[in-house]
C-alpha cells in the first residue's frame, strides 16, 4: 500500500511538472548559443551568450532584453515614454525550432504587443534577433533598441558623431558601426546602414531612430540585430569582416573600368565616348592582353536637365541616343558593359532640373531632391530599374545626402511621415544651414538619414532582383557603414576629393593615403577597405618617367579595393604609359584574392612616416610600402596574424613587380619572421609572397 502511495505521489509530481511552463530556452549551433530565461514574475531576458569558438561566456548584468521610445507623435520634450522588456509580460512561446525561437510579450498599460524572434543557421557564427511591434492605438516609435545588453567587456570602436550640414571633409555620422567585446571575442550591431549602435556605462544599445507612426493593429517589423563570435578578441575585426563578406548582396569581385570624366568632363558625347572605348580596348586588351574591362562609364554629362521630367526623370540629352544604342554597340565590340553616372539627389550637373521638379510637386529640400520624398523616389526607382533592365550594368550614384562640402536635411518632414520637433527652433532654417552643424539637431537630421536610407535600400533590392550582377557604388554624400554592402558593392571614402592634390606623385599618394590613415587608423572606422571607391588611379598627362608612374600606380592599386576605376585622358598616354597601366592591371588580377583581407599598416603619411597596405589568404599575400619623406628610412614588419597572415604555409617565396627590391631575390620567409626594409626617399616598394 505504501509503495502505491509513493508511486501515486511521483506520478502526480511528474504530471504537475510537465504542465508547468518551461522557463529556459536555448538557440544556437556549434559556434554560438543564446539562452533565454523567463522569471517567475513573467520577465523574459537573456541569461547568457556562449562563444563556443573562443570558449567564453557573456553574462548580462541586468535583465533588459530590448527597449524603445514611444510618443504621441509630437516630439515635444516630456511626451516621450521609454519602455523596456521589463515593462512587458511573457505570454507564450510562438515557435521553438532548431534554428528559430519566438515569444509573445504584452504591455497592458500602453496596449502594446511585442513578438520577439531569434534565428540562427547551422553554419553561421552569429545569431540574429528582431521585434514585431503592434499597438491597439496609433503610436509613434521614435527609437528602437533591438539589443540592450549590460556587459562588462562591450565597447564602441568608432566614437565620432559629426553629422554636419556645412564643412569641407567634415562628414562622419558614425551610423551603422558595430560594437565589440574586448574579452569575449564578440561583435554586435543592427543590420541596417543607418543604425546607431553605442555604448554607455558598459551597456550596449544596438538600435536606430525611426520616428514614424504605426496605426492601430498594424505590425512593424524591426531591422535585425546580430551577435557574432570569433576565436580571439584581438582579431574580432577580422571576424566581423568575414561576417560582412558572407552577408553582402553580391560576392566580392574585381571591377576594373574606364570613366569618361577626366577625358571629357561634362562635354562627353556618344562619338567621343566610343572613341575612348575603342582606344582603351585596343591599347589594353588587344595589344597588351589585359582582360576586357568590366565596364565603360559615361560620367556626368548625359542627362537632359532641360527636359520635362514629370513622367520620367533622368532623360537622355541629344548628345546620346535616348536608349544609348550607339554606346551599347561600341562597348559590345570591346566585350564589356555600359555604366552610368547618376545623382539620386540631383546634385552637380543635375542641379538645374530641381526647380522645375519642385514646381511639378516633387519633394525637394533646398537645392536638391529629398531621398525620403515618396513621389520623387518612386520616379527615381522606376528610371533606375528601366536602365538596369536595358542592360546598364554599373551605376555611380554621386550625390546621395549631399557632397564633400555640404549636406541637406529634411527639417519638418511631416509630409513624408518624418517627425516634427518644434522645440529645436528649425523654422527659418534652410536645409543646409550652417546652424544645423549644432549637435542638438543630430536626432532630427538622423531621422531624415534613416528614412532616406530605408528608401534607397528598397530601390537597391529591386534593382538586384532585376539584375543580380549589377554593380552599384554610392559616392558623394554617402557614409561608411559596412551594412551598406548588403545593398551595394562599394562606398565612397566620404572625406576626400575626386583628384589628389600635390606637385608630384608622392604628394598625391600622401593626400589620399592620409585620408585612409585618418579613416581607418585614427578614427577606427569599421568598414572593409576592399570595398572603397577612392577616385583613383588618375593619369591625365604624359611626360613622367616609367618608374614614377609605376610606383604611383602600384601603390594606388595596392590599397586593396576591388573597385578599380581608371580616370585617364586617353589621347595623352604614351606607349610607355599604356605598358605600365596594363602591367598594373595584370598585377591586380593576380593579387586580387588577397584583397578580401586588405588592410593598412605603418605610420601617418602626413607625418612622413613609412606606411603601406597588405593582404593575405591561405596561399600568400602582398605588401606595399611608401616612404613619403625626403630622407631614407628603415621599416620593419613581422609576418604574423596581426599583420594579416593566416597561419598555414611554412615558407613563402618573394617577388617584386617594381624591380627595385633586389635584396629580396631568392629569399624565403615563414609565419612569424621579421623583415627590415631600407626605403629611399619617396620610394615605393611592392613585395609578392607566394
């Protein structure tokens, strides 16, 4: 009898326990896992994140999972309400699968519901997370932090916020930059170029300003946050760039092309353009066996700014066929594709079209078009998709949110669904007023950048659907977020002019490389150097020695960008110039596999310190060096992981395409070896390791 009673008690406890809601859930794979707990009082939070690659565990210090700021849409100070996951009660599990996990949370007071989702793929080293927010009444969501994590080692590598309206080369919005873990070998962020990820009091906020209203019972799905893991915190940037390479819209590829700008400026026409196409093809491809170029690009000068753009924007002027048929035929003979310059904001050579567009009801800012204007952006999208369908394979989008000197912002924006913030006193300010440089306007300016970025993302996704092989560059007025590469192929380096100044080639290199140094070494910008548009190489006159042009060209190409656009005056180049250019392009093709991991090394070019670039994969690599000083210098490098090597090969042989490094002839080096290099004044050296 006693045994029966004991059995009954055991069965009762088992059944009761089975009916109780599960309080812990884990999602992950062999690289990473995330454990979610639900407390007895209905609070949901992340209890730990396990980096299985490095063997480290992150344990959040508080139980906040996310947060967002809401208002009634007035944006008057004091009307905001900040809600976090602690203000929501867990209701149920929506789904629990091998690679996805979902929960429903509710806030009774504000009549809000949040569906919280996590997802991971088997081969990934990162977990994504997003929110679905709905409300029983209209509500404006001002800011959403998809991740809100208090962690002892979280830090913000890029810390500048310079959202200027006026100022030459003073444009550093700091949007779309990741956060890292200094001990846990982790990275964090939102997969959205205009995200604002930051750290405050050892708490990481991965989110973005949004500033739009959701209607009653409407569901808003947030951009996705991501947490990823690597093997070593010292090399977490390497891990983060590997992740970016996996998620980019199109595979990283070598794009070598000719651009008409320095040949003809805005005076380009179909006859001149085809003559240059034929000349470049003959000199490089036919006579010197360079691979056919990826594209030939008609820069600023093809658009008809006097035409009526009310039904179709970006019409073609009389210098070209309306459908570019002559240009297509000439390029087809060269075994290549057509590319076009175009300014989304109607800047530069398109600016005269803006007043008439404004009269016709298209959304303008000051002198330029709004990237958030529904009518204009729909017309721009229609035209770009039409051009893509017609066979245009490359787009240089020059003038997005402004240019090198000036940016414009939407200040009121109620017609676009953007917030109005009267407490800031923007009435009477123009879209590019210097007063807007004041950081008190940063949130207002960011709302516009967010809205414009989201609209451009829609356009780029549709363009990719039309042609998965199109190549897109965003130039003047863009900003350096690595998450742009989910939508385009390369981004302008943002704070450098289109022609490097200087009285000689060494000074030209110092100008451009000085901006590289500021951007990647001083400011710590987290953007792969391999996807930068830098407005070089340039060759507009002959007469310099073969050695001088070679050293300039190889140093330029060694920066490691997969986007090589030739700015040349084709009639001015000598036979020797064409020889050098052809050899340089052949070198780029041979070392391009190393560009995926390209990086800068050394000192500050402007301080006349030796510097250079390097890139490696499992099979080898390259190293470039430039001594910008008028004095000889010694420079040492160590062939280790910090320098970019992947441990694997015991020894590398060395070659030197510039023929000025005989001291390395028949030399071999292995992982961990040190090299000391003698650099003559203003000398460039390039070493291939294979």
